[in-house]
C-alpha cells in the first residue's frame, strides 16, 4: 500500500469512529483465531509425540491417551491465562 493510500485510510478512520471500532473488533477476532490455531497445533504435536508410538488400523489405548493429553493441555492453558489475567489487576 502506497503512502497516499495509507493517509486516505487514516483520514477515513479518523472521520468515522464506528468504522475504526469495527476494524478493531475484527482485528481482535483474527488475533483470537490465530491464538486458537497456535494452541491446537501445539496440542496436536505434543500429544501425538507423547501418545502415539506406532500407527496401525486403529489407535486403541493411544486414543484415550490423546484425549487425556488434550484435556490436560487445555486445562493448563486455561489455568495459566486466568493467573495471568488476575495478576494484571
């Protein structure tokens, strides 16, 4: 984007606070989606490495391990987020 376009966008945002608010909301949604994707990717990788030693026709007990690992990972992630948000207050 060239500088004149950036100036035009900045002027439009300044003149239209509702548009600026909507853009901020969309930015927050996109950031939340990226955080979720990061968590899911990390969870998948770590739990797979921990639980799956070989791939056959079914996962058997490995499926239970994957489910438990995912639940613990999400519990810990939620715990950490709550602690971080309470320490900011």
